[in-house]
């Protein structure tokens, strides 16, 4: 499943970050199914949202997509969160991984 968990809630406050966590749980069926989080439309990625992504339980198949040069790419690279820069919507199996 491909979705943009940030599409309607800008993750720049505790309230919207909690909403983001809830959406991640919902789309991954309790973090038991893989999910691609499309961050292409993100214009602000607050530290609370970054912390929530870092706290994703081990074993959760969460792929963060942030195109090279985007705000999300810069933030995720800076904090060392793994992400892909090739668009997973086009079925590319050669996605470039960035981060740790």
C-alpha cells in the first residue's frame, strides 16, 4: 500500500504528530503490514514527527519516500533516518536508499 500519511495533517505539533502515529498504525494494521510513506508534499517536518518515525517499532516494514532535494530528504538525511529517493509509485525496484 502506498499512502501519504502527512497529506492532511502537517506534522509540526504534538497534536498532528499524534494523528500521524495513529494514521501509521491504521495503515499498517497495527504496524504488522508494510507501508510506503510518501513525503513528497511535506513542507515542514517537525522534530516531533521525526521522533515518531524514529520510534517505529523494530520489524515494522516502513519505507519513507523523500525525493532528492526535497525538504523531507534534507531532514531525513540530516538525522540519519533511512529513506528512498526513487519514486516507488512507478514500480522501480532499484530505489536509492539514503540514511543509516
